[in-house]
């Protein structure tokens, strides 16, 4: 069966399959959080410039320099975001291999099924050789021969998410050793360019506006699926490609990725929305928690503690400091306030944040022990939630980028439990 290319499922869509430049708006830490105009977001998304061929070729050149320095022949990358990052090819994973070899010297090679070649070429954004294979043939022999033709000695590095049958097939066909390619891929993808930052900023603005519009439509009796449907509709209307909407109501909000039990909005319900969208492939990730009706004193206290936790995270983000120290600072603050300690509940049961870019979750991570030093151009989420099993949870999440002068958020942080958008 021939299928149409589809994006990789997000964590939200897997967990919650419902039943039926000038673009980057940002707020410096400590500055007043200005509102942004939602008018024209759809037009901005439609007009947003994609990553240029020149930028992709510069990425390939950087990678080739790293391969040469390490004495590695090539990087093997199968369909996924890293293939998109270097070549522009947007494809999905199946039993039929579509992959690229980026050699230390010479032209990039794309291997794909013969009947998929026209579709693959539609998104190929750089000059590259394309070799095809028919159903009775081996894609691994095509990759091995392409590597031999480039006459580059050394082992083959493999992008970290590449599936084993492809790694094994190329190793057997080429007779070459296989080594980890993750350090070189990370060295390229960690630092976002101005165009990437603009796309991330626009995606976050669309998501925050979709949440704002959804909150205005929440009514007693709605289910989590009703609310996620609103988020996805508003995201599309605003020009974003929905990444799914995780909506947690009442006790389900105490579990970071929710519950399969039916959930309904009632007076005093906690409503936790965690959602994102993609613009030209670049992801947003924003969470807001509010109360349907009048907050209790306990709900208000926990909400304000989480909001302060976001500030603690940003205050701990210092150039050159290990990213894991951001998580350490938040846990120390929460422990002093009586939560935890560590991952114990009631408290913060997950890391403080994650990198973000073409993947909604990517390295590095704001988690204890991650020693990656903070550099300008790195982008993260900031989501130090608090969870009380059997009662409720509060999560506030915003994305930010590191600059020479400190962290800068892409969108305004939440103001209060009464004005949470």
C-alpha cells in the first residue's frame, strides 16, 4: 500500500488519541511582559521563510569538518528530523529504508525506494545524489556502494535514532565499523540560527494565542477531548500545524501525562493544557493551568509556587554553567518550600525542562547531571510543575533561548492564576 508522508507522531498525539527575525517575540528575564498582537499570525506563518539551501549547506559543511577531524568516513541518517535538518527531506519511517549518507568529503547521497523518488525530491533542499532501489533489491548495498564511490576511509557514524536493522544492514554491506554520531549531530543542532529562532518564536506565539482563545470557550460539562479539539482548531486557524493538545482535568492534572479516565469540567476544576505547534517544522511547547471558577487557597498557593519556580529556573541559567544546575536550583527552592525532596511526591516528579527545535524534546535537558554548558542560541522549555497525587497538579511552561545577556522567553510568562495566559 502506498501512503502519504506524515509527520512523526508527537508524545501528545500518542498519549491522547482523541475519540473522534522579526517573527520572534520575546521577553527578557525580569522585564515587564508585554502583550503581543495576535492579528496577522496566520499570515506571518504562511509567509515565514523556510531554512534556506545556503543554511543547510553550511550545516553539512560544519558536519563534514567534524567528520574529517574525527577520521570518520560519513554520517548515516535515516528519515526523521536530522535528515530534514541537513537535507530538507521530510519523510517518515517504515520498513522501506530512506536514508542519507553525509560523507566527510564529497556530495551527500540519498537512498530511497524507486517509487518514492519523486516524492522525496519534493522536499530535498540541497544538491545531492539520489540512488534508488526496487522492492527486491537492498538499500544497504546502494548506501555501501555510494560510500565506496566517495573513497573516504574510516568508520561510519550513525545518528542516534537510526534503527538497528539499517545500522546492521549498512555495516554488513560496507564492511565498515560503526560508531556513534550523536556528538557531531548535537554539535550542529544545539545552537539555533536567527531563522530557526524566528520560527520558534512564531510557533510559540501561535500556541499561546490558541490557549488564550480556548480558555475563553471552556464551559462546565466539557471533556478533555472537547478542549483539545478547540486547541487544535484554533492552532490551525492561526497558521500552525498542531502538535496535539494534552488536556488534564481535576485529579488527572496530578499525573504529568494524564489519565485515560473520563474527565469533565466542573466548578472549581483544575484545567491543565500542554500543547504546541510546528511552523516550518520548528516546535513550540507551552503549558497553562487555570481554574474553572474560583480558585481555592491551596490551588492559588501551588500555582504561585510553580510560577516562582519558573523564575528560579531562569535566574539559574548562566552562560557557561551546566544546564543541569537549572534543575538543581528549582529542586532546592521547592525543597525549602516543603515539596519533595528530589523527585518525591507531592513535588516535581520530572525534569525542569528540555531542549526544543525540530523535535519537541531534544538535547540538552534541564536535568540534574547534564553537564552541557549553556551557550547563546540554545533553546529550552521551562516547566517546573508541582503534583499532588489524588488531588491536582499545576504546570506552567514557556520556551526560552539563551543569549549573551541571559535567558529570554519567546512569549510572556503567565501573570496570575486569575490571568494565566
